């Protein structure tokens, strides 16, 4: 029996099994087995000497990367070509794009890499089509043919859209058995399910701490697997030029969505602004002593890594070593005339910085 057949067999059994206290252990066992089989399917055969197969490796450019993922012929290539000026094969039939096409767009002065990925195939996470390469992305921006199906495909590869890593801690130990603690009520899983999952992974000695409200057994499996990727996503609903105003109003009710028309170039400005917000970037402008700030080429940092020290390292690693202090103007400064700060000061978007050397 192939891995795909084993996966289908487990999914069928899960669908047939009604969840209750008597079946919770069995369902937990099935979910753990399913996760292990999916990992095996994605990893592929491990025979030596053959390498990892064909992939869509693209050189990293820009300050962040955004991938267009969707079903064939939803308008990804048209949007990519117009947005970046990079040619991506366009036609009104399926599978026009057969490899990853990279391009760059400047957003608020920051270069953002855009990747037009081949059209996704339903069932790709079960080994069909070119799906294993299609979804190998970091930041996901996906035009939406069918939201639920695409989410299901990406979920099958361990990609979680618009979700945070579960607040569950799993610590292995040498002895002492299994100890389960939780600071919130377990509303969507019970201890039998947890022990079934741990048994399938042969984790007979470990501490489990659950701090997440409504945590599920799938969340626990994700933590144990340890290879899940949590990515912000925008659902780009293309071809709004073909629908009515009333239908457009309904589209805006979909969370994290931006309706556009890549063909008629409608509402693309909103898409670019939402994309910038999702990337959580911080622009910082340099100001040489005695001169005006340079607003043409910002230093772009990520929120959470936007200290003065991060700013210095992004320019040259020696700057922080030689810095006496920095002067900051902007929303992170206490005074409009500028604030003298050290390396640990956290910068905010559109701050201006002068570095004073020792």
C-alpha cells in the first residue's frame, strides 16, 4: 500500500468515527499517524545519492519575499507582470506558468521580492502534480480560486496561514512518565487524545504545558512535528470587473481579503498597502551629522528586530562597535528636537537616525 493510500485510509476512518469520550484515544492515534505519513510524503524517498529532486530555488532579493499562490489561470501572472514589470507568461488557459518567476516592486521605498509560483493543483499535498515545489514559499500572497481548497493544500504541507504558533510546550525528559498541565480548560481535546498522540510518537517521558484557549489535538501534533511554518497571507480576489457592486460588498466581508482586477488595474493600490502592513516592516532614514535626512533610500527592518543595533548591523557590522550614541527623531523619540539613545532603543516606522561615533 502506498503512502497516499494509507493517508486516504486513515482519513476515511476518521470520517467514519464519531468523536466522543470512548473514541478520543483512537482519534488522537489516527491524527498522529496521519501527520507522520504526510511528513513522509513531503520528504519523499530517502535513498542516498539522488539529491532532493527538482525545486524552485530562487535567489533572495529585496527586504522581504511575497509569493503569489493560486489555482491556474486566476490572473497571477497578469498581476505579477504589471506590478513588477517582469514578464510572466500570460494566457487564459491552465498551467501557463511552469516555473517560479521572480520580480521586484518598490513599496514605500523598500524593495519587495515578488514570486509568481506555478498554479497549484488540488491534491498536490497527496503527491499529485507539481504541488511539492509550488508551495515552497515564505511570505504568502495568494489570489483565491477556492479559499478552502488552497488552505487545505497548504495545510497538508505544514503551512499555516494567518495563525500563530500554538502556546503549547513539549519537553522531553529521561524518566518520570508523562505529565500534562494546562492553565486553561481543555475544551477541544482531552488527556486520552494527548496520551494517544504521545504514544504514537514514542514520547513516554515528557512534560506537556498547554496555555492556549481552545487548543486542539492538531495544535499539539504541529508542536511535536516542529516543522510547521506560520505565514501572514492576503486573499486576493481577482477579476472584480466581472461582478456587480452588491457582489463586491460581499467579498469585503471575507477576512484578510482584497478584491482587485489585475486586468483593469482596479484597487491594486489597496492591495499594495495591505501587503505592506502584513509584512510588518519599519523604514528608518539616515541623517549624516550637519546634513538633511536622506528620504530616498530607507534602511528597512522587521518589527521585533528594529533596535538601533539592528539598524547599525543592516548597514555595516562595525558601526555598532564604534557608536558612541545615536540621535533619533520620529515617533519613537520622546522629544521633537531629537532624543539621544543607545543600541537597545527600539525604532519605529519613518524614524530618522544620526549615528555619532566614539
